[in-house]
C-alpha cells in the first residue's frame, strides 16, 4: 500500500503526459520493472490473505455470519414492497396536497418571477442598446478622428515583435520514475489480499461452521429492521417529493404571471444604459481605427 501511494504521488506531481514509455530503451525497461514489482506485490498479498483466512476460528465465523446475515436481511427488507416503496407511496399524495396549499408558493413565485424578468430584460435591453449605441458612436468617433488627421497627419507607431519562448528543459530521471509508476499502476491489484482472505475463509471448515450457524437468525432480524427503516425513509422522501411537485405547480403559475411585467420594465432601463456604454465604446474604437498618414 505504501508503495502504491508513493507511485500515485509521483504520477500526480510529475507532468508525464508526453512521456513515451514504449521507446524500446530505458524508459520502456523502467515501465516493465514497475509491472514486475506490481505482480510480485500482488502475489505476496494474495498469499498473506489466504493464510489469514485459514487461521480464523469458529468464533470468527459466527461473528461474520451474524453480521453478513443481518446486512443481507436489512437490505432485502429495506428494498421490499413493505419497505421504502410502501412508505413513499403512502406519503406522496399528502405531501402534494400540502405543497399546493402552502401560502408562500405564490408569493415567492411572483417575487422571483418579477426579479428574474427584470434581470433578463435589463440584460437583453443592454445588449440591444449597446449594439445600436456602438454603431452611432463608431461613426462619430471615426468622423472626429478623420477631422483631426487632416489637421495633424501623425503616423501610428509600429508594435515590437513578440520574444521567442524558452525551450522546455529535459528531465530524463523524472521520466524514468513516471514510466516505472505507470507500469506498477497498470498491474497493481488492491483487491489481492481481500481475494486471498475470501479463499482462505472458504477453505476453512471451522470458520464455515460458525458462519452457517448464525447467518439465518441474523437474516430474519435484519429483514424486519430493514422494512421499518425503509418505510420511514420512503415516507420522508415521498412526502418531500410530493410537496415539491405541489408547491412547484403554484409557484410556476405565479412566476409566469409576473415575469413578463418585470422583463418589460427592465428592458427599457437596460437599453438606455447599454446605448450609452455602446456609444462610448464605439466612439473610442472608431477613433482608434483611423490611421493618420502624413
């Protein structure tokens, strides 16, 4: 695990996206070395897990059987027709009625609709006004610049060419580390120990006897607990979902009533502001676009 974390850190810190680990030379050899190291680590973890599984006792099996049985039963009960789905269905309609009758749905919808309409109207009006203002400003800026040129005749300065970018330095040692990490990561099997442990448990008769002794009763207990927990969670989610739908119907209707009013009011305000800014920007650009020859 420590080796895997170290290699992951190398890959994260070193910019190796352009490193060719299949160059037929030292980089590829480093990649193969990483693969070999990962394969050996996987084999060692598998053997260690198997030995640990064979060393478990009947008591270990009883404990694991009880836990596994309860977990399986709980999941089955939670997902059963008496669990989550039943609670969800029982609460949905109630939530929908309560959401539709909530007094804040229309007031919030109307307030948000007017606010959003005003914001959208200002934005669209600004864009439209800016375009028209820019055209008018550009024409006037050009006209004034041409008039100034006739009086002065000053030529513009030439821009200096951009400097060359420095070459990227090579980092051969870092490339070797990157390729080793890539090779290790490709064959690294984090599940090797767990697979070996499962095989060891399977081949351990004492452990299996204890496991089978406690599993059935725990399964039954877990199922009943799962049904109750699933119903409660389903009821909460069903009520919330129904409430949201009922609330949204009223909210959306009131939102739609006030949005156009806000939009129309905001559009005019945005247009006036946009025209002024557009004229200023257009004038400056039109003035700058004129080249004086003299």
